[in-house]
């Protein structure tokens, strides 16, 4: 391999279609290696304008397909495996992929090292398989089942290709071991912390709304949070976009408001001015939960997945056991009873464990180890 100052690096990311936690990781990778080109399956230049300024973005052949297909990118699912395998990365010594599903499946030269940061094994192919079938598939279930069986085979084989797998949480590492039969190193995602946020006082916190920042998709369980806030007549602000938005808006009562994705300044204003962050889904990590803690805002969330690595029940918020209206409502009641006991400074100290600096240090250690092999 070339010397460090001559190392040719490429960064690969599944999609540049909308902002989210995976894109936070990508942004830090681009800052660490500004000369590295970004390879991605699809790029929505309207929604992701800032990435156009990042430099050299290479898209797959799918980007050349008609716009009406690219806007409905889920119907392109059967073509993603061949699209990611079509990238020509022969000129690079090191490839770092940021993979929620596809990028780990890159085909590289024998002497090209591939480090894959895994945000999650494919949910709809593995542990969410049956739920996906019941919720999404209305026609031809037999053929869809056959395709998902093929997809599991491809996904398993793709996960064997990288030299190193990095998981974004202990929870993800367990899923990687179960489905891919491989060990992974855990490096928590980089989190940018709040700066100069308003000092929170107990007297006015009850006047503030609860907050959700999320992609509006079914597995995020936002519908449950809406039903709870409707039932308890609690104010709730929901920030995000996604295919479930119309359904959620139809269910929402008068105490619930919606806002599309906003810039960083407005996002932090919403967080600082919230009573607590609601996190009703089982996620692989939960960057927004760390962001809330960094602003001194407690979290009320589902006690499973990566969230239990961030929030200790009763210390940094309240965790409830089941994603149902009754159980979540009880969790919110418990939070309101103990609301005054949460110390904003302790919440900020907890958030510091998941800093961007820690991510950068750990990632560089992994890369140096790979380089020296």
C-alpha cells in the first residue's frame, strides 16, 4: 500500500436523498478526507444541495434513469445490488463505505482495503421481514418473498467482502454477528453538540412542547406517539419528512404540529425549547437522542435497541418497555412526575461520551491498523 500521504481514498454512501444520521457520519468522513470522491447510488441535488459543494460526487447508472423512477426510488430495489457492484474503484488503496444496506457490497481489488461502517443490517430483509410483508406488500406476496430470500443471500455474501466491519452500536454489533456471522468493532456515530443553548429552568419547562425529529416512516412508531399526545392532550412538535407524513397529519390532534427538515440553527432552537425528546422506536443508535442530552433535554423513549446505550432509565430520561399507546402513555406520566429531578448538566456530561472527537480518534486507529497490515 502507498504511504499515508499518497493514500488514494474513496468514500461510498448508499444514497444522498435526504438528511439523517447516516449522513452525519458521511459528513465527518468527508471532512477527514476532503480529497476523497463520494460514490453514491442516487443523488437528489435539490434536497441535498450542500453535498454538491463537497467536491467529486460519482453516481451509479441509476442516476441516468428517468426522474419519475428516481423520485420513487423504492421501486428500484431490485437494481441496487448490481448498481453498487458496478462502481469501478480500481484506482483506490482504501475504500470507506457508509452502509445502511448496499455499500458494503462493493467489489474491490485484492489489494484495496475496504472498511465498512454499518448503520444497520437490512431491516426489511432480516428482523423486520414479516412486518414488512404485512405492512407494505399488497400484491404478489409469493414473488416478493422469493425476492427477499434472494436479497438475504446477497446481503450475507456482501457483508463478507469488507476487510473490517464497524458497527454504530453494541446493538448493531449483535445483529451483525447474528445475520452476517462476523465480528465488528463498535464506534459510536459522531454527534455535534449544542452550543450556547438557552439555560433550562424547571418553572417554564411544562409550557414547552415535546419533540420528535425523525424520518416519517412506519417503523419509527410516530403514530403511537401521536395517539398518546392526543390522549393526554400534550403539545408535540414533529420535525421530519417521509412517506407516512399524510397518515400522521390525518391522525394528529390540535396539540400537534409538523415542520419539515430545518437548518441546524432552527433544529437546535426546537431542541432547546422542548420539554423532552420522544424516541418511540427501536433504532440501531439514535443521534438525535444524544443531541437532546447535549442541550440538557431529557429523553422519553423505547427501552430497546441502541437507545439503552445512550439513556439510563431515571437518570437521563424515562424508558418504556413496549411500543404501545398504553405503555408509552405510562412512560410519559412517569416522566412528568419526575421531570424536576433531571439535571441538565448531568445530561450534557452523558452526551459527551458520544463526541465527534471520539469518533475521529477511533476511526483513525482502525484505518492505521489496516494500513499497517
